[in-house]
C-alpha cells in the first residue's frame, strides 16, 4: 500500500512525487508512457529543470519512489495530468480528457477514506466532475461522503520549481472542509509556505486568476511595444521611465506569450463566462497577435536584401528553460522558414537538435557564428548566454531584439 500515488509524471507530477518520497512517503508515480516510467525507475529524468535530476535520483535510490503505468492502492491520489484546450474550438473549450481518464482509472484501486487531489490547472467545476466520473465508474453502492476530493493547484515557476515547490504559499480547496484539511496536512510534509483553505471552485478560479493577471499585464507591455514600433519610440526606455513612478510596474514585452500555462489558462475563464471576461479575452488576443507583428518586422527588414541570412536566437517559450511548448519563438522561426524570408540560422543552447518542423530547413549553430554570418539578428529568447554576446559583433547587422536583451 502506497501513501501517495501521483498520476502524471510531467513538470508538476514528477517533482511533487519525488519530494514526497524524499520526506519518507511511499510514493507510486504513474505515467501512461512506458519510456517515462523506465527512465524514472532508472533514477533519471525525461525533462529539464535545475536540480530535478538530483531530487529524482535521491527519491528513487531511497526506495520510496517507484513508477508504473497503472495506479495501485494508496491513501492519497494526486492527479497532475495536462489540461490543454481544444485548438479547433472557437471558444477554446478545455480538454479534460486526460483528467477524466486518470480519474476513471482510479476506480479499480480506491477505497473508502481515500483523498483524491486535483493539481492540474482546471476550469471551475472540474473537481466536482472528477467526483462524478469516479462514481460513474465505481457504479452503484458507493457512498460519496466516504471519499475526499480537493483541488490544490500548483504555482511553481519553471526554472525555479524546486525552490518554489517548498516555499510558495498554497491553496487547498476541498469539496468538503475535511477534504481541504486533509490536503493541507499532506502538503505540510514538505511545504514551508502557508496553506490556505477554501472550497474547490474558489481554488480552481484562483489559479486561473493568477495566470490571467499575468497575461493581462504582459499584454499591456506587448501592446505598448507595438504602439512604440508604430510611433518610432524605444519601448525599453519608455518602460524604464514610466516604471520610475512609485505605483507603475510594467512587465517586459516579448515575442508573444508561450508555455502551457499563461497562454492557456485564461481561456478557461473566457470559455466559462464569455460575456464577463472581455478584458481577459482581449489580453489573450493581444499576446497572440505579437508573433505576427514580429514576423512582419522580419519580413520588412528581409525585403531589403536579395538573399538575407537571418539568425534567430532562441526557440523556447522563455529564458533558461528547454520547453518549446506553445513557444512564440518557435512559431516565429517556423513562419520565417515557411514564408521563405531568407536563410535561417537557429541558436538554441538548450537543445542538441532542431525540432522536427525545422529539420532540413534551418541550421542549428552557435551564437557567435550565427551572428557573424547574419544580415538580420532576431533575439527571441533572453537566455543568459545571449546577454553576453559582444555588442561589437552586433554592429553592422540589423537587430530585432524582441526582449530588450541588448537594450
Ligand atoms: N513573459 C513576457 N514578459 C514578462 C513575463 C513573461 O513576455 O514580463 C512571457 C514569457 O516569456 C513566457 C510567458 O510570458 O513566454 C510565461 O512565462 P512566465 O515566466 O510568466 O510564466 P510560466 O508560464 O513559466 O509560469 C506561470 C507562473 N504564473 C504566474 O507567475 C502567475 C507560475 O507561477 C505558474 O505555476 C505556472 O504559470 C503554471 O504552471 O501555471
């Protein structure tokens, strides 16, 4: 019998399972992908995050963490599977199929008294739906009050996950007060932040609110950058000056907003309450329009050359991570290639090979070499090594610095 069974061994599930294991809990990690299970059982990792390899190795070597493709009986189940949206749906409807499949898979192993926690970022009402899916799968003769459901969204920042996993305050939202209390007691095993109790629906909306808040604020910065490009004003200087006001704190413009959280979660609010979420929707649309603005700028510069060489620095969704999911940088490079704007050189220190969509169509090389060969240099991700690029190397080249890395 395990103490904790974590379903989904990705960016959230794996660190969570591992930290419980290093605190002495008997943990089963479950993932539907066999190669992920094999990698973790060998004490290795399949994703990049600072120090995660050390944590996972320690957890597996202690004998407290094992991985499997199917759940087993445990006192607590934590669901940490993806919750994307349907790309083909007009209102960006959430795709809860992974949560539903994980929940239904629990019917074979749960027993009265178990605590079932949803960690995945989810639309309001998902924890209630989990309960309904589980009871549908269990069939008649089971008592809902025998099972405890809570939503405890994670808030950790990729690149700083292990630190934030321990130190962030957390929200524990229960379908009942007892469920929230039990979830709190569990996370206190490793969490030094405060654990705040509420109901599941408020917890679900709180998580969506946090990411929408950031999206709206980034949209303001991105909108300013497009206004500045139109008015020929340096947006970085403008923001530095405006931020000297004691109550103004404008975020950084970029090539768009990416990742699997901020570019996704606001849609869960919009799709649930479309008439009331006009600002949140517009912010999403502003941020989603930014990559096209950058592509237009590249095209405009490229048109000045007969056979332009375009160096694109960075593919990931943000600095100093290896994650290219929903990456505006990758989208921009793909479009530059697709639209034949020039010969494309790609620099990405966090990968050894180009993503499939760029293979055979662009060249992956080092920063200095790329810049030396380029007519146009497009900075898409402000990875640390790019900040050290010699300014002299950039002279004589057209520079499109979407992140203000060299401002
Ligand atoms: N970005 C900008 N300008 C900025 C800040 C960010 O363009 O000033 C861009 C980034 O380049 C990236 C995107 O926004 O493309 C998102 O990056 P991020 O660092 O803001 O956030 P994520 O997606 O890595 O993590 C967020 C965090 N949420 C908040 O800060 C409110 C994290 O705490 C959450 O746990 C995570 O989403 C999640 O899993 O939901």
